[in-house]
């Protein structure tokens, strides 16, 4: 705790940093288990594997398992950055707030926009998957392939999950526990059954025995294939930061969210590695038949794999139905947990006057963001319907661009951690590693993947669509690149517009640029002891709820 003799950090005018007001959320509603569940459910393990495993196999081949491991490394390093930043500043704005303190309001605003844009884009795909699998579950195959009805069903899912997020964080957490249990159990059943069939000799002729060569990164075809497959795989880890974005509703808000983030990433590594290795062993990575790289299966690897693994008997068909239910609940769960961080990011941005004040409203009974939650649902519906009506190919390319958003705001958080803690890195080896080297390396890796992927995605023959610039030099660019970079440019334009409308935040009058100087034996983590002492980082001077 900061000693009473220690002066608080100074703002731009020489006075103390502005106090951050209590946002009115329901404090202490979540424990470590519930926070970890939210972090895991946000990644949608089953949906993520179903949607990306085929793409990873097509690029990396039998090296897919090592890609799963390598993509984990920057995620784990960035999770530690989140953990360290959350200990000193447990604000639900996460990247927005931390980057604003480290680098300034413009960088922080773009970090917040990165979260919002990524979540809105991915909601379109989640809604589409939920609509398709809902019809498949009841045997309505015709409706599952009907664009109009899957769009209607997807909109219904978004409305339902928005309502659940609106009525309370505890309702959301309890629902996630049920949905995540279905996911993990079915993924384990699928993986174990596949491996038993491989080693008992009852798997297809394309099956492979697990080999150590699968874990050799030097066998990957090229540097571009390596970077592209890593960025694609980063997508399946994305989402664990939701458990940090609900930090203001978590018991022991300084420590629990960060611990949950680290635990969630490790569990994801174990689950993904097991499923990827067993699926590759059972089906192989060929581009024909049931091979993982078959483009006809790439949009939905798990249901095709389930038919083969579980067989055509009554019991097997029951398990296949459960597998379809699992992907449906996974998409539904992620739809819900995608709304949570976006609503809390915009709530924090509005509290600090970086967005209109109505985004800061909190329901007096449910203690959840009101307009921020409803606004996220409405924006997602508009984006989903618009892209569904315009082009299925455009919708597919928009999902591919999410990886750029993830690399942008995760990497920014890693760099913000290093810069914010730059004055305490020499105090101890632990501080150097956890506040400096680990998040810094994570940020550098994601920056490299971001730049390399931009070069790959910019090729006009990459993805399903391409665009020609309407002005000289009339370059033709890939749709994935245009959607990703275009979203960031749109954010910059909106930021400049709002700076004119409400300049206080951008003049550093609300959040001052500061660094963590460190005080006392605990390196000045600035934890509020609940007795009204200043947290030394712009925290409010009163009891936390």
C-alpha cells in the first residue's frame, strides 16, 4: 500500500491525477472460478476450433500442433501484462485506460476502439454460426443453408444474449458455467474417442500416428505461412481478456481478474493441443475426403469429424447431436461474453468523457451498463444484417480481419505495460520479467505478426473479395486487409471528430499521462484498502463498492 507520506502522481498541470469515479457496477459478484469460466467461455473453444482448425491445417499442414503451442506464447505473455496492469489499475476499460495513462489519450482511445471493432465484427460470425447450428440441431438442414432464416435466427441470438447481459453479471456467469461444461466435456470425449480409434486400428486409412515431427517449427513451409497461421491461431485464444474487463465486478479486483486470465490461457492451450493433435491423427491433413485441409469442411470441421469419429449408430448419432449442440452453445456463450467487454470498455470511455455520457449509464437495479450493452447489441445486429445482405464473401473476409484487431490491441497493451512500469523494472528480477520482458516480447511478436499479415492480406487474391482504391494509384487490395485496416482508419476518423465535440479527454484533463514510480515493499501496487486512501494511480478517494 502507498504510504501516506508518498505524494500522489502529478497530473499535467502539476496537481494530483483526477480521481476515477465509481462506475456503479456490482462489485464482488464474481470469484476466481467464475472469472476463469468467463475468460474461457469468451474464447468459444468449440466454435473457434470448428471455424479455424481447417484453415490452420491448410496453411501449416501436420505442423498444426506446434502452431497451437507457438500462438499460445504471445497470448500468455500478454496475459501477464494484463495481470500486472490490473493490479495497479483495475479499471473495466482495460486497454483504453492503461494505454491512455502510458501513451496518452489518442493512443488509449484507439486501443478502446480496437476492442469495440473486433467484438462487433466477430459478433456477425458468431450470430451466423448460432443460427446455422440451431437449425441443424432440430434437423432443419434446408433452413440451416438459407441465408434469410440463418440471419433471422442470428439476430434472435444477439437479442437474447444482449438481454442476459443486461439483467446482471451473475446471471451471465452462471449461464456460462453450464455452457462451458458442455463444451469441455464434449471436446474431451471427441478427442479421446478419436485417439482410441486411431490406435485400435478402426480409424480411416488417412489416419496418422502422433509424431514428434509435428512439433518441429522448422518444417513449416515458409515465413509467410508461419506468420499467417500464427495470426489465424491467435484468434482461437482471443477472448480471455473478458475476465479482466469485468474486474470492477470481481471480488479482490486487483488480483483475481489477472490470475483468471493467466489460468484461462493455460487451460486453453491444453484443450486446443489435445483436440488438434487427436483430430489430425484421426483425419489427417489432406485436402480431400475428411482431411482437415479439405476446403469443403473448413467452415465446420468438428461436425464432419464427429460423424466419422462417433459413427452412424444410434449412440454415435446422439453424440454427434451433442457435438452440434456444443458448437451452438459455444457460439451462443461467446456471443454473450463478447457483449460484456465491449459494454464495459465503452462504459469506461464514457466515464472518462471519451464517449457521450449516455454510454456511462448503469441500471439502478441490475447494476449493469445500460446503453453500452444495448448499443453493442444494436451495432452488432446492424453490422451482421448489412454484411449478410451484401455478400457472404464479404462476411467471411471481415472475420479474417479480426486477427489484425486482436494483434493491435493486445500488442498495444503489452507495450503500455512496459512503458507504464518503466521506472520500477530495475527494482527486482520479478518486476523486470513480469512487467517488462514478458509483455514487451509479447507485444513485439504481435507487432511482427500484424505487419507480416498486412503484407499477406493486402494481396488481391487473398480471401474471398478484393477492392480497388477509387483514387490514384488505384491499387487492388485484398478484402481482409481492407476490412481490418479500414476499421482502424474509421476509428481514427471517429476519434478526431469526437475530439472536436468533447476535447477535455484529449487535452489530458481527465486521464493524465503517467508512469508507475513504485513505493514501498509492494512496489506501489496501489491497492485500495477500503478505507478511503488514495490508490496512487488516480483511483477515487473513498470506499470501493
